[in-house]
C-alpha cells in the first residue's frame, strides 16, 4: 500500500521525525538557531513548511512554494541581521535541512510502489531545492539591506550587482541542478546508460549554491574560478548538455593576461550563452572560442540550431540584458547574430588596456 489507513497521521509523523533529526544535527554543531528558543521558533516554522511541501509532492500532491514565503524570508533576514545572527549559521541550517529532507524522502520513497517511486522522488527533490533556495535568496537580500540602510544608502549599482549575482550564480546553478535531474529522469525512462552521474552533478550544483550564498551574505564576492576557463566551460557543458548537442571549446592565448574580475565575468557570459543554446537552440554542435590578447579578450559561442526568428530583444527571458550589463561593466561590447534556421552566435570583446567602450 502506498499509504497507511491514516495518511494525514503518517505524513505528520514523517515531518515530526525529520524536524527532530534536524534539531539534533543543529545542536551537534552548536548552531544558535536551535540553541536560542526565540530563533528556533521561526527556524522550525520554515523547516515544517518546506518539509510539508516535499512530503505532499512525494505522495502525489502538486504544490508550489508557499505563498508569501519569499517576503517572509526577506523579513526574517532583516530580523536576523538585527539579532546579530551570523548569515553563516542560517546557510548552515539550510544545508542541514536539505540533507535531512533528502534522507527522509529517500526512506519514504522506498515505501511507494516501484512504478511511481523514482518520478515522485525526483519531483520532491525539485520541490525541496526550489523551496529552500527561494527562501535563502530572499533572506540574503533582507540581511544585506540592513547595513545598506544603516549607512544611509542602497546604491543602484549594488542592487544591480546583487541581482546579477543571484541570477548568474544562484539561478544558473539551480537551473543546472534541475536540468541534471530532468536528463536523469529522461535517460532512466529511455533506458539510456549515461556516461555521467547526473545525480552527482545535481548535488554538486546545489552545493555550489550553498557555497556562493555563504560568501555572498558574508559580504564577500566570489571572484575566482577554481580551474582554467576551458576546464570550467567543459565541466559546465558536460553536466548541462543533452546528447544531441556536442560542445567544442578552445582557448587561445595566455589566461594570465586577464584580470580576475574580467575572467570571471567572461566565464559567466559564456555560461549564460551556453545555457540558452542548450535550452532553446536545438543544436547539434556548439563551438566556444576564447582568444586572449595582451590588449583585449574576444569570445564567441556559436551554435547550428534553429536561430532566432527576430532580432533578440532586451528582457526576452534569455538573460541578454544581464549578459550585456556584465560585459559593459568591464568596458566591453556584446553582439548577438542570428537568422532563422542558421544558428546563433554570441560574440563579445573586452579591452584589457582600460580603454573600454560602452556596450552596444
């Protein structure tokens, strides 16, 4: 049987067990969110809400992130800033909740009929990270708003930077995790033996979100790539690409000529262009070429897909505005060239001599 004679009682018991495990693990690390009763009230409330969404999804009830959850979390971020709670403690609590919830859903999924267990579990995991990261992102904004207000200003440039960081780091990593789960589900349904561990790719993408969020709410910027541009591009392509799309990347020139911020921004723009190609182009081949000269860096992402029916517009959902603004911030230019049925090319140029021009 999928559920016992009293489904409501069983689900409540599942959530209570997870909450108890969550509290125990927080106590083991002396997290103040469980040690201070006034903080535990809101922490427990959010955990119950998230777990409730996941358990409902696991048992076949479609749910969305609770209405008003982002506003509530933003207000909670402001409150915790005033209460001098370190953002690291909040991010740590979110990570513990994620692990506890996955363990709980894994155990519960084992009790479901085999024909629905996998699809229900994958849907529940999607609901879990959507619920957690929507709240973490909103709380981070709320937390950061306090020092900005205390100094009497919240500059437009900083707000734009924060929005870009949320989109390019958090949004892209969550999008990658979702894509890995979708590819895993598709490959399982078709009986395809994938050369990659899609679940491990998804888990790593989610851990990258936690890592970035931790540094962001600590007032730090993530300005370093762990590996070279080619390694980072290839790793993203391997995790996000489906089988029809082959990605060929090449880096010409000396990466050491690139200032670290420029290298980071260049990678983020290339990654966004690749994400668009994977999602929309229906391409069989995508070429990434980066050329680094002493005075400039050039990059292009070219696909042989369906192309764009009209000239791309700002705000069309492809991330073009964010891409242009990132390139413009380091003095460069970005163009998108495309014709229906002829593929698409995103190309950019960033000067390295400080004589940048405004982005077209």
